[in-house]
C-alpha cells in the first residue's frame, strides 16, 4: 500500500487518477427548487448542502459537501475508523458510503463500477464507494482491511491500479486494547501525526458525540426523534459531515427544536440491526404503519456509545468490527433497555454478513424479520407487504390478541 506522510503537506506530489467521466457537480439554484434535489426518502431532499424535511422546512442534517476537489486534504474512508487520527493529521475525512447514498448519481456510481469490471454479484455499497471516488476525484482513501467488508482488499487494489493512494487500517482480530494501540500508532505514523495529537481530538469531539447520544436518547426515551433522523445523525458521526464544528452546531439546533415536539407515538417499538439500509425509505414506511424505529444498531455504534478513557479503549469497545457474538451482546442490552418489540435485520445482497442471520435470529429473544436489498431505490411491494405483516403481528402480540 502507498503511504501518505502528512495530510497537511500541500506541496507533496499528487497522484493522477483516470479522467472523471462525470460532469461537474450540480449546484442547487437559489431557493433550492425540487428539480435540483436528490430524494433520499419520500419527503426528504438535499437542498443547498443541507438535508431538509420538506414537511417542516427544518434542517435535520448537514450532509457532506457536494464537491470534493482533487489535490485537497480530503481523505475518503470506507467505514468508521479512528477519525481523530485523521483530524489530528489535518485531513478532511469523508465517508464514501454517505457520499454515495446521498448523491443524485448513486445509480450511476454502481453502473460505473460494473463497467469498470466489478461483477453484478458484488455489494452495491462497494461499487458505490468506488463510483464516489471516481465521481469526486478523491485521491486518497483509508481502506479498512480487517473488521469491515471482505471486498475492501480488492477495492483497494482497483483504486491503486487507477492511481488512487490507499492507506490501510486494520481493526485487531479480537477486542484487545494493546493491539488497538499498536495499530493506531502505525496508522498515525502513516499520516504524519501521533496518538497524542489524536487524543486531543478525542476530547474535542466529545461534545459532538454527546449531542449524538442525546439525539439517540430522545428517540427511545421520549419518542421525539424519527427513525430516519436517528439514522442520519448517528451514521454521520463516522466523519462528522467533514466538519465537526458544523455538525455540533447543527445538532444543537436540532435538539432545541426536537425537544419541543410532541411524542411521535407508534404502536410498536422497533430496532434495525445490520448494516445501514441502502433504502432509507424503510423508516418512513414503518412509521406510516404505526411502528417507530428507536434503535439503529450499527449507526449507534458509529457514535461510540461506550466511550473510553483513551482512544484505544474507545475503539476497542466499538462492536461492529468484532463479529456477531460481540454484536449480539450490544443488541440484546439495547433491546432490553429500549423495550423493543421486534428487530428488523437488514442484510445487504451479496454481503458475507448474510450468513450471520441465522445466529442473530436464534439468539435474540424477540421476533426478527430479515430484509435484503441490492441497490438504492424504492422498496418493492413484497418488502412492504412483509413489513406491514410483521408490524401487525407484533401489535397483536403486544395487545394480547395472538394471530397465530
């Protein structure tokens, strides 16, 4: 793997990627007309660099900037990594998954990857990240080679072949603070910084993470945050929308508004386990059927809910990289604490984690429905019918009127 010495070294030589096949990013017109917006659910659109709920006109999330100029200190990440190390090195981290799924070119990203040699039976998140790198001309990417997707090794090889610098990071095979500390020191060294500087950023990010946790608690304790909002705010703690200060400021405004809401209500309390859904429509559909999503497993972990006295402790307590047994403990704990009635297990088509579905269904003491989707877009009628039936089943159990 190529080594990047320091994100702040603007004079260092930049690699040249293939010619960008896309036109320049489209800029919304003043006022944010709908024909310049990218839908991510029935009522939510990207407008003027913010995600806006069209029913209220209120900002619910500042997403990643729409333009990633080549040669800048922007560094793409394939999943949540120690973002404090990147910030300590002067980098601007951007989660490639978020760039992909919020883009008006999301389907084009997948098609570009397939034209470049990615098979049809490859995960769409992987193809979408590749397309995002191509679309925005990102020259450096942190690729997680252990503790994330099995496709990342090949993704890194393809990106390097095309002139993109790939910086490896590997979560230890087991939850071990000493091994995590060693990997973080190696990671920091590759970026021209050190763990001590990253620790300063851990403290600086503390208030922003606390706000994310407050938004999450407002979801399940008071029922004043929609499932989609919970998903968006927590999933964005992977890169803090490339700007932690802006994330913190927007989160403060959101909390001030959300605290004044009436409870959303809902007959059934649900959790969503598994990777973040490639179809955000799932949240609004469930809510329209009387169910509220008050727990998003992986997104909750992105926010680092357990914290830690040091950076290595914080990321050792992060369950996502460490297998299903570790995840099940966290899911079970949160299911009891949030009094969940059932779990929606979302699995991505062609993902190895699909194999773990049986273990999760057998281990959790509550009803579980498994949903699988391949590409972004509207949910199929079959998925909607299954979700509706699941909600009705849970409500009948909860109200004491068993259907079966």
